[in-house]
C-alpha cells in the first residue's frame, strides 16, 4: 500500500497593499517615537540629516528583523490567513 501523501503546508495569502501599509505603520510609528525619545538628547546638536540617519540606523533593523515578523504572524493569526 502507498502511504498517503502529506497535506501541503498552508501557504499564507499575501497581504494586499492596504493591509501591508497598516501593519508597516503599526510597526514603524511606535519605533520612531521611541527612537526619537531615546536618541534626541544624544543627537540634538547634530545636523538634521545625521539625526535622521541615526534614527533610521536603529529603527529599520529593529522593524525588519524583530517587529515586522511578529506583527505579520499576529495579523495572519487574527485574520486566519
């Protein structure tokens, strides 16, 4: 007898552009707010472009590697995708 083939893994449906924008905003807004609160006292005398550079140097990796994967998983669970 042949063994039954395993059921294919359920591939989550991709988010539409509006859902992706909402999840991205939900990740970025609090991170930028926190980064601004923490970094502003340290970089307030720097030119604006360097202040933004320092903030994005912190926010983008944290959002990309920590926050977004968790938010995407939570969103998928909440919407049962």
